[in-house]
């Protein structure tokens, strides 16, 4: 039987409506949530991502500021910009759009962001909080996956979740969130042996690899929930990490690409911004 398609567009739309309502309620209390995005250079994909974030903020009633720095800007200028945003009490969330031009030290910049304004959840303080089960900011994409699972009432506790990918922005936080929800979690990566043997045990399989069609039907247990985080460009089309046509015949639930996880990422960025404003209370 064909899998139930997890409709990221519909879930994100409903979620963003909730965000807009929450924003209005906060504004009525005198708190105007404000996200500042720093964009360095002319990377076309980054320009699109930043425009999408700006539009989503405006639609939700969240104040948005985009600071554009030249491609050849110095580390010092970038760090001064972030420091000024840290000090600006009207700014609740700070996001530095990645990747940065090669001459800039990304890790240093991310470390500089005030952890309480780190709405991308990339600061080591927030990774540590997630690890320790303390409240903090969690990267938006894995948070979005958790919302999709919730929206479709997919139970997690006691299930075997297999995450392919161990990046700091997707794989590792994804695994920690599933663990916190009481799944038994296996993390796979490029050095994993017998990968298909592990993925076939997954009740929930998350692919965050960055390789088109990487997860094939023989790697999936019948009835499993398959979450495709991948975004790959093939012949001008966006495709995921999962061989969607074949796997959707075998899985119980599946996210399409586009129209799945990607839709949730910005929605959760907005949610993190509201949380930052709420915690600040100003
Ligand atoms: P990274 O390149 O940082 O990580 C990829 C991971 O996949 C690594 O841990 C790597 O292992 C693992 N991997 C690579 N090859 C294999 C293999 N043959 N077998 C098993 N594991 C393998 O990517 P990201 O985590 O940043 O992103 C992953 C995908 O998700 C990308 O397509 C990206 O575009 C997409 N993405 C989508 C978002 C969305 O909003 N939908 C947001 C962010 C990312 P190792 O660590 O050993 O190298």
C-alpha cells in the first residue's frame, strides 16, 4: 500500500497561522518580536533563503531587519555587526546566513552570537543545553521534523529511530530530539558499516545526507516513517535523499521533497524568535 504523504506545506501553513496569532498577542503586551539576519556577499541561494525568511517574518507580523555586508567584508566588520546586534535590546533573534565567504571564520562568528539570541540554535551553549535536556534554542530543521511527526500522530517513544547524517545542524540535534522523545536512536554516517541492515530496522528513518536518491526501497522496513531532509539539485529540479517513487510504495509515512521538511524550517525559525522575545520579555 502506498505511504501516507506527510504534507509539510499544510502543516507549516497551520503552524505559521499560530505564530501570527501569537505575535499579535505579544505585540498587544508591548513585546515586538524582532529577528535580525546578517547576509554576507552575493551567494544566490543565500539571497533567496534570506528573502524567504524576511517575507515569512513580515507575514507573521514579526519585525525583520536584514543587514547586508559586502562579499569582501572583514572578519572584524562581521564581528562588530554581530556584537552590535547582541547589545541591541530591540533585537531578540540573530541569524548569520551560512555559508560565509571562504575568508571568514564561521565558527568564530557563531560563537560570538549571544546564546539567548541564537535562534538558529548553532551556538555550542545551545547544543549543550539540548544534550543536557535544558531549555535552549534547537536548530530549526530537526525541530520542524518533530512537529511533522506530531502533526501526523506518529508515536516515537520506544520506537527505533535511525538518523543518517551527523552534522551539527541536522543529524546530531535530530538524534537528540528523538532520544528526548524516548526513541531508541541509531546515528549513521559515512563510515557506518552495513548501513542498509541498520536502516531496515528503523521504525522512523531520517535521511540527512545530501545525496539524491540515497535511500532506496531495499533499505526501508515496510510501514516505516521515512523523513527526507535532503535538498539536492538534479537537472534543475530539487530532490531529496530518498528514492521517493519506490520508497513511497513501501513506507507507512513519507515526506516529499519539495513540500516536506523544508517547509517547516522557516516556521520553526519564527517560533524560536518568538521564544527569544518571550524570554527577554522586552
Ligand atoms: P552535511 O554534509 O553536513 O552532513 C551530511 C551527513 O551525511 C554527514 O554526517 C555524512 O557523514 C553523512 N553521509 C555522507 N555520505 C554518507 C554515506 N555514504 N553513508 C552514510 N552517511 C553519509 O549536511 P547537512 O547535515 O547540513 O545537510 C544534509 C542534507 O539536508 C543536505 O541535503 C542539505 O541540503 C539538507 N538540509 C535541508 C534543510 C531543510 O530545511 N530541509 C536544512 C538543512 C540541510 P560524515 O559525518 O561521516 O561525513
